[in-house]
């Protein structure tokens, strides 16, 4: 196997200025040591891909992620120099349409082993409202999820069952790129898929009986989770978690909250609670965190995917009145 040496984290970190925010390509935990001799150089676009690479690849891979912790992944931009360094990867893991800048860089990278997670499971279209009788026209804006993917929602990792399907594909891709360790990748994949199956069961059991089935969130990222566990998602701002909702949408959500016995407005750690607080103030509701797991920071309610997902479950159970 001809495994290229991964560019050390210090060399990879290139500054990208987006508005007032400075972004850098940063190394994941596995690459922190800087010595990647003999390891498969894997570049992940953002945290959910990084997590799979690290859990499946373990000691055989050196993982670098393009999205710095604390940066909203949708906003990431990449310099031409970073695109060139991306070409040093043995494997690239990304989710097409979620990050347009990454899509462009991957297309220009020339890397042979490129894995689009969206091809490893069935993507679906989800609206910001889970109610069939909801009138989007009254909002004066479009709330369907469309990150450039013909209306398909990319947030598949928030459904443990779909994430398990992606894990299987990633494991197979790593085995193909590094046949010498294929057996280990297969074993690690099986272990992870079993853990995700257990998490799926926890969500099914934990949300089986609730006082309400409706949850309101600033970012309409939970369509797959809602569909999997029989819930109705009501997104305040639709695609962009930082956009301001229309007055009509806020009024509409006040009606939904009263009708469906909603107790809580959820916000996410990477964006903040400004919009959630505004709606909560108008409706007398509480606020809490529902994390779309697009990145892990010191503000996250957990240190990894499983811990944050279990925090999400706990927060949903509390808000929905689980019995």
C-alpha cells in the first residue's frame, strides 16, 4: 500500500477570513501527534465524518478535519492553498451539499478515494414544519431544506439508524484504501454499528410515550430524527439557524405551541439562543439545547457523538413529557 504522509497539523492550519470570523483547517484528535508515518491520511469535512473515521480507523488512521471546533459548518470557506493540501489525503470523507466550499475543494483535489456520505444512505426532503396542515405560504418565505441538493435534507447523522448505514460504507472505503488493515476496519465498524443500534433503541423506548409529539427548534436539522421516532419538528428559521424568522412565522409558532402543548423552544450551542429566547418570551415557554452535532466544543453537552445524542434524548424527554 502506498500511503502518503499527511501534512502536519501546524502546516495544514491556514487562516480563512469569513466576515469577522477567522477559520482554520485544524487537525482532529488522531492527528494531534503530528507523526503520521505508516498511517492512512484521512480528511473529514466536519465532526460527524471525523467521528466515524476515528472510531473505525483507530490506530491505523491520522484524521484531519476541515471544520474548526466552534465554527458553523455551513459557513466554512477554504483557501486555494488548503485545497492543494487536501490533495495530500489518502481518503476524503464529506457530505455533499452541506458545505459548498468543501464540495468545490474536493472536486479539485484529485484524490482517488473520496466518500460522499450522502450516497451511503437514502436522503429525504424535510420541511421546517412536520405538520401536514402547516401553511408555509403564510410565512412569506421558503422553509424546505435545500443545501444545493434538490431539496434533500443532509442531516442524516441525527438518525442513528441512517448513521449506521453510513458507518458501514465508511468502513468499507477505509478497507479498500488500506487492505492491510481491512479486517480491523470491519471489526471496528461492526462494533460501532452495534452501539448505534443500541442508541436507536434508547430513543425509541425513551420517546415512545410522551405528552406532546411536537418540538420547536431554531435550526430545522432534526427531520430524520423526528421521522424515525414519530415526532413533529417545527423549525423557527428553517435552513439558516442564524436567519431572522418572519413575524408571520413567529405568530404561527405561537399557535402551534398552544395547540400541541409545547413547553420548550430549543436552540443549538454553535449559534446561540437569541431567536429561541424571543419566541419563548412571547409564548411563556422555556428554552433548552437540542444539538445538531455539527461540531463539538467545550459548551457541548457531551464529549462525543454518543454523549451529545443522549443529552439530546434527555432534553427531548423532558420537553415532551415522556412517561
